[in-house]
C-alpha cells in the first residue's frame, strides 16, 4: 500500500508545483506563502513514506512534514 500512497504524493506534488509556477509568473498579486508550505509538506511527507530518516514508527510522523514546510518556506522568503 505505501507504493500507491507515494505515487499519489508525487502526482499531487507535480500538479501543485505546476499551479504554483503559473501563479508565480502572472502579473496579478497572488500569495506564495501557502503554496510554499504545501510543497514543503508534500516533500516532507514523501521523505516519511520513503523512510529516509529511518524512524520506523508513527510517533514522529509529522516531524518530516513540519521540517519540509519550514525549509521550503525559508527557501522562498
């Protein structure tokens, strides 16, 4: 089942990244705060699914998600 979830995260990341690129390039004011946090949370969720941190428990499930959101937000600003 984790493979299906990983594919869903990758598809959602690709779509959201495409929408973010389009809205960032238009001449009307649009926010970049929320898309940055969502993309970072998706990357953190992907890291958790692949288990790169080797946590192996759901106790620290949201830690990579929060770190990813904060890192992406810091990279944009």
